[in-house]
């Protein structure tokens, strides 16, 4: 079914990273903020982080901001009640990122490695914070050696379902769209963006749509199809 595919473009959250976006009324962001030396806004950091999250959350699905999505830093600086020094902005960005990032299990690290032996891997990632924490995690988990190209939305302010991040990766990889397969868990963002870019998309995590070329419960279930097919023609 997928024997012509040689490039996998992978979504991250809900595809191989889980437990992300830990933003709720129950979170006490001051714990991390103070652990990195923050003190000036320790009594207000919960309200500040919530302000950032609410500001971005309402804009994320808005088509108007698809290719002009604001950065966490710009939202912090727009807060109507505070003026933050550059040092404090950095600490608040770091705090926000700490609660945005999720975890990648050893099983998924091993799976990505296995897939990389048969496919070129590219990651099409929507995150709101700067990519530093994610790249550090990828480095710690050994994932950087498996992946040939990345697109982080926080680098350029373009979020899925814009087709631009998909096209950027295909171009960077020197690939033919016909040989690419997008894998993600969102009908609107992953399937919508891939389709707009002219790339086939498989949905995982329970998502389903008639425009997808397949649906699987998880990346593991998809791999059970992809890897035997690849091994049979290698």
C-alpha cells in the first residue's frame, strides 16, 4: 500500500510525544519559575502564564493567524498590566515552555529509530514556545540522529494547516511529494495542511476522515504495515 513512499513527515504531539500542554487552573507555575531564579513575579506568574495561554489558544484555530501566529515573547510583552525586563521575559518564556513540552517514551524512540532505517524522516511541529527545549530533549533521547529535517512553527510563525511547513520540508529534503507520507493525529491541522500541500496523509490516534489514505490507532500500528512492506522490497 505504501511501497512508493520513502519519506515520512511526522507530526509530534499525539503522534510520538504525549503528556504535553499542562496548562490548567490546578497548575502552580511558580514552582518551576522560582527554580530557575524567578522571584519578581512569583505571586503573579500563574496569572501571567494563563494570559499567554488564553491569548494563543483563541488564535491557534483562527485562519487569520495561520501564517502570522504570535510568539510567546510577543504575547508576554503585550501584557497590559506589566512591563518585563528582557531577563524576566526569558524566564517566563522558559516557564511556559516547561509546561508546554511533553514526553517521548523509550518505545517511541526505538520506533523512530526503526523507521529511520527505512525512511527519511522529517518533523512538522506546531509549538508555541521557542524550540530550544524540544531540541534539547531530542538530543537527550537520541532522536536528532534519526531526523533529517524539522519545521518548528515558532521559528517562522506559520502553523498547520498552512501548507507552507510541509512544502518547506519536502524542498529541504529534495523529495518528490509523491514519495512523501504525512502522519499525524489532527484532521484539520495534519490532514488539512498535507492535502493543501499535495501530500498524502495517514491519521493516527483515533482520527478519521475520508481524505486520509489510511487510519491507525497509533504510529506503532502504522509501522506494522510500513516496515514489512519496506523490508519486502529492500
